[in-house]
C-alpha cells in the first residue's frame, strides 16, 4: 500500500465513482472531500466510493467522510461505499457512517443502488 | 428600518418576528449555519455575513454568505461581549442562557444599526447558534464514544483474527494497521525477530522512521510503552529516530523473550498538525503488542509442529521404502543356516541386506550401509537394490558386479552419497566363499574351533572415488564355521556413558552363542546390544546377517 492516499474519480452521468488507494487519514480524507465537493458542485447527485485498495482508515479520515456524507445529505444526494475490507466495513458501521450511507459488496451493486428509480 | 424592528419597549415587533421566521423557513433545506447567514444577509441587505461558532478548539468560521472579495474576516480579539462595530463590520454576539455561542460578522451596514441588529438577530439567532453548537458537541461526544467502542471491538476482533492467523506477514499487517489507525498515527513500523536476532519480518506504513538494523539493540523496557512526544530531538530508548516528531513504541515479548518491536509515530490532528500521544494510546498499543506476542508465539509453535510433522512423514516414507527392500524371508538353502535382523532407528538410515539365490545352487548375500539418513538414504538404498538385482546375472565376477553398481550409482543416483558394501557368493556344497568388501566393517568369521578371524575390507566404499577398483577375495567356510556381517549401528550402539558396544563385545556375543541355531544367536546378539544400550536413543540402524555352514 502506498504511503499517500491516491484518489481516482470517474463521472458517469450524475454519479461520481471514487477509487481510493492507501491510508484514509487526514490527508487522504481531505483529498476525498475536496474532490467530492467538486463533484457535488458540478451536479453530481450520488457518490460511490470504491475502497478496494484501502486497508486502513483512522478516526480523522472517518470524521471527514462523515462531513462529506452530511454535505451529500444536505443536497438530498446519495453516498454508497463498496469493496470494503471486513475491518473497514465494521469500522464504518460502528462509527455511524453506515447509518446514512449504504455499503455494498461490489461496485456494480452500489451503482445499481444509487441509479435513479425507473 | 430600525423603528420597524423594535417596539416602544425595545423588543422585537411581531412583524419583525414574522419576517425573520419566514426567512428561516425559506432556507429550511439548508444546513443551520448556512441558513443563518443567508437570512441575516437578506434581512440586513448587508454586503457579506460571516458566522463564527465556538468549537472545542476555539472560534471557527462555520459559514459565510455574500461578497467575499474583501478577503476573509477575522473575529476581533478579545472577542466582544456585546455588539461591536469594527473595521466596517458589525460583530454581533449570538447568545442564549447567558452564554455566547457564536458571532455574526455583518459587513456593509451602517455602524449605527449595531444595537438594533444585536437585539433582533442576537436574541433570535443565539438560540439557533447554541442549538447548533450543542448538537456539534453531542456529535463529537458520540464520535468519542463510538471511537472507544471501536477500540474495544478492534481488540476483540484482533484477538479472534490473530488466534486463527498463522502467516507471519498477515499477522504483522493486522497488528500494525490497527495500531496505526486506532492511535491516529501517520506512520508505523512492526519488526519481528528470529530467535537468533535476524529480522523475521519488517512492515512499514507511512515511511520508515526506525533504523531497523538497530532495533534489536533498542533499550525498550519490557512490558512498558515508551511515549516520546519529543522524539524529533530526544532519542527514544537510546535510539535516534528518523523523520518523526513524536512516537510511541513497545517491545513485543513472550516469557521474557523479545520477539519484536511495535512503534507508531506522529499522531494526526484534523488541522494537519501532529498531536501528543496520550496515555490511552499507550495503553492501546500495549494491548496490541500483548496480543501480537501471543499470536506470533502460536504461529511459531504451529510452524514447528508442521516441520515436525514433515520430518515424521519423511521418516515414515523412508521406513516404508526400507521395509519394501529388505527381504521378507530368507531363502532356505541346504547346507546353510541363515538369519538376519534389522533394527531401524527413529531417524531411518540406509542399511540394506539381502540374500539371493544364484545359478548352480550358489547363494549371494550382501550388507550395505549408506551414508546419511532419511529419504535420500532410503532412495539410494533403493537404487542399490535395483542395481544389484539387475546386474547380478550379467556380471562376470563379484568385483565386476561391484564396479557396475558403483558406475550405476554415479550415473543415476540423485544424491552424492556413498555406501559401504559387502557382497559375497558362497558355494554351499564346497564352502568356497568369494567376496568383495567395499569399505565395509570387518566381518567376523567364527571358526568351528572357536577362533575368530577378521574379514577386512578389500576396497573403498562405493560412490566415493571415480576410478576405484575392488579386489575379490576368497576364503573357505568349513562346516560349523559362522560368518557374521553387520553395520556400524551394531558396534557403535552407545550406552548411558556414551561408550560404544564395539568389536570386542560383538565377538564375545557371537562366540557365546556359537552352539545355538543362528536364528537364536541372531536374536541373542541383538538382545545384548539392546541391553547394553539400555534404552538410550540410537542414531544408526542396526543390521546383522549370520551364515553358518552346516
């Protein structure tokens, strides 16, 4: 795992998919938040975060993800996580992220879930 | 405007309340702090409004609206206790229940309106700012509680996970990642040692800060976590760390044995700074180190058990090979009494004996001892066995046979080993014995008269020298004469005092039973060797082959 968290983003319609690679700490979280806000400001309705290449998240990273979630909820959007390690999955559930953001095993399932109804 | 907001008693008019309430409703879908600045902006027609809210670490700009081209607004210090016009900005304390929860900075309105705005916005927004602030504090408290819960769950999960984790690298990752994440460290290192001090595993995240080559010598107190919040300038446990400001380190030990070191560095803060590690962090790291120690020890014991099992399987295989090769029964040859015994040790070696019925009533017999033990030795015995049986009818003489076997071994044997080899051919009717002893122990020839002769080696062991040659010797076996062939496991059997059974005791044992049938004699000799060893573990197979001409 690389030292600094790398973020890749792809926009598909009004859904932005994020791929993280590395430690979601203060630096990683801030970078996710910066790109998430940029996507929301440019009209993204839903964010899907694929954490397949992230094996470690600290409490600061989690608090930043919660801020992103709050921002998404303020805008009546949706946030979904996918491909979490069992440890991160449990961490998100304990820390309350899973209360408002859905967690899916795969990216396909997350994308299907955030797609507009109909 | 001023007159319309307040009644004659200086309180907000009903109209003012209604207008404010309508404005708040208009921005109902916005977060609280954004709603407040938007309402204040539209209601005061100011150029810009900014809201500061009291957070745990101090006053923080929570929201702003309007024209920000004039650059960021800074809250005056010390913060005002009542409305204050300063530098073109009116600062309004937002208070409720006697406590200031926030400040609205309103830019671009007349300074004379400060009191009026203070009464109207300060009282209405004070409650909102207070509620917002307390909701933030509740959230933070909830976050703290959840973080503590996460720590407990992590300790539990780590225990479960490590108890089933036998791969050292996975185990090290699990411990290191949890240690870093739960202490909010920016980096961490886990170094594990072999018993002899060599590095077994080294895992890093966030960049190296421990000089790993020196970690073994690190003076870390056993069972204590070293908290060094000045690591950038002060050596930690006597060792200078690289590129870190603060660190937390603990030895991983089991039963006083140092298995490794777990260290994390540079606890992160939300604003990008580095915080001091706390006692709670130290306690957590210590618990992780304890769990890691137990898990690493378990993994080590498991590896040893697997290795032991592998050796056991190899020995079983070697024993099976040997069992297949040794003759199940000796041929019955008129005029000859034959008996043999083979006692494999726990470390199966490479003893081999055989008796072959040859043409014209002749009997071939051999005893061989391969250097080394285990499967390689057993495979070489197997090769020799095949070579003997393939070549015995082709060879023109015993020396030729031995030479063929030697060449066969050089060409086909998978391992570079050698063996001592005695091969004899007896004509039972005449008693003429021809033999080659390739480096084998001297055989014992017990004459009917009771005298003993040594039958010495006639050349070097097989597989040792490329151009070796073996002399073929002959001797006469008269009725009653007995030839005893053996491997060095018999003469080198040791007792408690590490004394060997030796040639003399073997000769005595052979001589003592010379009147007995060779089967009984064979058992008696092996019994004497066993009595001598008195249960001491033996390191070499014991093989004995007896022939008596009747």
